[in-house]
C-alpha cells in the first residue's frame, strides 16, 4: 500500500506542534507557579504587617485581650490563613504555631511547611516583636495555605493539556489540508481531466500552474468542455425547471387520489375526483408548455398565444387561486390599478403566482401584500410589494438568476429550487419586458413589465395577430375570462375589484 505524503507530513507537523506546545506550556506553567508564589508571599507580608501592628497595641493584659479578638476576626473560617503568637509569658500566647517538615525556604524568613497533621502545605513567615513596657518579647507566625494556588495550577494544567491536544489536532487537520494544496500541482491535471462528467461539467483544467508545453493541450481540452457544457446546460436547465414546476400538481393529484381511496365512494364522488384530477392534468400540460416557452426564451423567442386582457382581472383571478396560501399565511392582498395588454394568460398567471408566493413566504402574519399595475409609456408594470427584512444590494442583483438562493435573507431557501423568480424574468423577456427588485424602508418590491401593445394589434378572435396561430391556452389557472372592454385606467375607483379579491384587500 502506497503511503500518503500529505498524511505523513501532516503527522510530522502535528508532532512538532505538540512538542512546541509542550515546551510553551511548561514555561507558562513555571511562570504561573512563580507568580502565584510571589503573590502569596506579598499577601502574607501584608497580613503579617497588620498582625504586627495589632500585637504592638497589646501593651497591657486588657489591651492584649482586644488584640487577640482582632486576630481571631482576621482568621478566615476555612483557616486558609492562621496567626500564632508565642511568648515567655503564657498569657500572651495566641494560637498554635504550624509544625511540620520544611519543604522549601526563601530569603526573608519564608518557608513552605508540610503540617504534621496533614492537609495542604502552608507558607509561613515569622516576625519578632520586641518587648515594650509590661509586654514581653513575642514571636508572631503568619501562615497561608497553598490550596488556592494548587487548585489554580491544577485547573491551569488540565486546561493547558487540553488546549495543547486540541491545538495539535487542529495542526494535524490544517497541515493535512495545506499539504494537499501544496502537492496539488503534481496531480491536478490528471484529476481535473478524470473528474469531467455530465454531473460536473464546470470542471476545467487549471492551466495557470501547468508547464508551458502543456498549455496548448489544456486550452484545447477546455475549449471542447465549453462546447459540451453549452449543450448540456440547456437540457439540464429545462429538466430542472420541469421537475420544479410539476412537483405541486403531482402532489395535489396524489393527495386527491389518496383521499378518494380512503373509503368507498359513490360514482358521483369518483367522477368529481376524476374531474378535479383532469383539471390538474390540464394545468400540468400548461406548465409543460410554459417550460417549453422558457427553454426557447433563452434563444430569444417571444411569447405566443397572446390575448388582450385586463391585467387587473388576471391578477384578481390569481389571488382567487392563492386564497388558501393567503389564509394559511394570515396575510392580506390589495390590488390597485389596471391596464390592457396582450399577454399569454398562462405565462402571465404563472409570473404573478410566483411573485405572490414569494411575497407570501416572506411576510409576517397580518401583513398586507400590495399588488400595483402601472402603465409606463409602452410598458405595463406589475409590482408586488410586501413588508420584510431588508435585502442586501449584493443579493438584489442575483435574485432573478436561476437556482440562486440568498441564505441570509431568504428563510425558505431549503424549500425552493431557486427557479420561481427566474421564471418571472423569462416570462417578462418573452413579453418584451424586464424585471426589477427594490428594497427600502422595510418594503421589498418585486416587479416585472410587459410590452403594452395596442388593441389594433389583436386579431378579431381575441388573440394578437402575431400569435393567432400559436394554439389555445389550455390549462390556464385563471378561473374567468375578462373581456377587452374593461376600462384602461391606472387607478380604478375604490371597490372595483373587491368582488374578485374576495375580502383580501386590507
């Protein structure tokens, strides 16, 4: 079995890192222990000075009793610090001096003593107090326990060992990755060539690090990959669009069929189920036709089967279709404005549905979605605005790209394939329009425009002369036809479409 150079180098780096971490840890451990001992001695000096002042005030037996009480008050309950006074006169004795074996001594009278009765080591210092007046000479011993230092050193040691182990592991993993990157030029050409497949068409040979003699061959190979990628890209995009758009009607068909099979049904019930399923099949056929239009839209084709309709009526029918999602999301929709335009009703309904579903999915309960239709010169603009989180400018310019999902600002990115807004863009372009998105002051507005052809361009049968032979609009998901005699006004009177919206307006 061949040994991996990357693994061997990574292991060597990890061992070196462990050795360095051990040396640094040992040094830090020694420095910390020295500093803690110095701090303990300084603290012991402060306590000894205070105790010495107290003892100096015990000139008489009465005052000495008061000094004893103060020394008792200064002694902690855990006896981490103790005081002892010895004198030739028993009445001036206080406490019991620490006795045991001396572990270490320092200049200045400091000693580390291990008590004979067990327990943690004690740091002691002895101060001589000369006699004065009736007070005899005394020896003051102040002792502090090493237990806080020992606990601190134990915790620090465990933390240092754990961090050294984790650091060595991190060095092992990182050095393995870095080593593989450093060795990549040795195998990149072969690996890149073998990795090219229909599932990884974006793979290209990296010519930057190749020798000059291989550049021509690699460039020729990359050119062939580019041509193959162009052929696969359109086919794969079409398959992804179809799979995305057919998921919902197939789910509805399965659900209706499962409900029908849960118990015995009458012939009328089964006929009703079949009729409902037939409607879904018709809708699926319309979606497939739409996807064919989208596939050809990439090649510059325009929408066919155009009819002059009231866009407000078409949007109202779409709102009726989305009544259940609106109610489930507990949001309301408000429709404003109207205009006449020649559109493919199925494609126009799909674009409106995608924008409205996008707004519903990113609205808080109780919010109001505003749908506005405005004529702007030779264009008719359909705007869908909803309150929501601000969208970053860097994200805005990619929202209509296919398969693009902005994780930070799109909370439902796991549920969508990123085609909804791309379909809106394709439909707008097929109608000689464009798309736009704007986010400001807590309102996100998605819009698409279509060309506002004049009524004279529509054939007598209701379709535009350009698309009169394009076939019927079977499977349209709008529920009613609106004649061309609907007034063309950008601001209709209040309540004009209230019966169509069915109470969804705010």
